[in-house]
């Protein structure tokens, strides 16, 4: 039960982070594309967004790593406990098996979370590249317009 609860909590945290990230990306994208802000402002916005994303990613990765480490520690402790049980009265295997199954479930969930995180990182990178491209295109367009206007003058 404890394992299930902790996994649910971790998943919830990850999902909330994903939602926040998606919201931020969408907002920044809309602002960059629609608002007639200066080039500097756009670049700053994109950079800030990237930094925020990286920080969020690091937080998620740390959470996942903490889970993995915890599982490893639990696993080692359980092996020791099970061995000592067997040594004492030969009846430790049932407890051992149950624990192993729990750890397996948690490992699977951690792996799933890790995959989700990797996919998120990919998506964020793609979005960031698109944002940078948009900014570059806008800069180029501004240049072209300026050149044309100067040329007409």
C-alpha cells in the first residue's frame, strides 16, 4: 500500500509538472508569435522558458533517481532480512517474495516515469527549437522589411 501511494504521488507530481510546462510553452509560443514585442524581449522570453524547463526537468529526474535509489536500498535491506529469516527459522521466503513483487511493481512505475520524462525533454527541445526558429524568422522578416523600406527611400 505504501509503495502504491508513493508511486501515485510521484506520478501526480510529474503530471502536474508536465501540465505546467505545457501551459508555459503554449503561453510563450502564443506571446512570441502574436505580440509585437522587441526582438530582445523575445529572445529573453525563450531563454527564460528554456531555463525554467531545464530546472523542472532536473527536479523530475532527481525525484525519479531518488525513487530508484530508495528501491535499491529497500531491495538490499530486504535481501538481508530475508536471508536472516531463513537462517533463523527457514520461513522467510514468503515475505521475501512479496517484497520482491512490490519492488518490481515500483521499478516498472519508475521506468515508466523515466520514459515519460525523456519524452517530455524531447518535446520541450522540439518546442524550443521551433520558438527559436520563429524568433529568427521574425528577425529576418524585420531585416527584410527595413532593407526594402531603406531601398525604397
